């Protein structure tokens, strides 16, 4: 049974994969450099998501303007857990949210066709005070998933969901330290 609030992600002993969608003007220089560089904004919050399907819903399978390139962003688990340890739920008191270095919200997980499921995925907003740390210290790799995204979307539109499912990145429960899980309401 799937936990109501839980982190499901592609991860190994050292890293976790998060997903983001960008315009080519941001994605191309980042991929060429192997890290985020200008024109990536180091002055505003960036939202990272371990749920591939949720990002596909958000970016409309890389068809939404400004979100036509999907990147798998591999970061250290140490960085991920530091971000979560500094996080405040977006449903907390507004004063706490306003001063938080990291924001967390829980949104319904999605089916391949975008329908809401009865469990939630975490979205993590890394604030301006941590953007450089995220980009320069936590990120250990960037991969362009756009061709794979388009292939999966084509299969879904053609009614070949079983084939599309096989192309999804693996996601399994991520074991959070108990103190962080309690603070974030994770199961």
C-alpha cells in the first residue's frame, strides 16, 4: 500500500533524482556546463520534484511554454536532506513560510493521463538563500530527458499505456530521517 504522504523517488545510497522543466535557453547552457549556469536564475526560488509523473502533469509533457525541456537533476542525499531539514510547509503560519529557506508542499500524485491519485507527492522550493548551494554543491549531474518524455507522451496518446509505463524512471520510497518526516507530515 502506498503511503498517503511519502517521498517516492529514483535514488541510490548517495544521490536522489529530481525533475525540473525549463526553456531551452536555460536547459542548453546547463547541460553543456554540466551544472546550472546563467541564464538559470540564482535570484528566485526553484522548485524541485522527485515525482516524474507530477512534473509531466505540470509541464504538460514538456509542451507548456517555458517548460519544453525536462531535466533529471541528480543531487546528493545530504543536500536533499539538508533542504528538507530547513523546510517549512506552505500551510504553516505565513510568518514562518515567509522567512523559510525552503518551502514544502504536498500535491496529489498523478496518473499517466494527469488524473489525481489518492496519495501525495512532495514539491520542494529551494529559496534564494540556498540556490547557489543547490546549484554548486548539491547538484552532481544533469540529464536531458526530453526525448524520453516525448516518447512516453506519444505512447500515452496512442493508448499504449503499458508500454509508456515501462519507460518511466524508477521511483521507490525514500527513507527520510524520522525527525524530518514528522515535521513534514510524511508517513
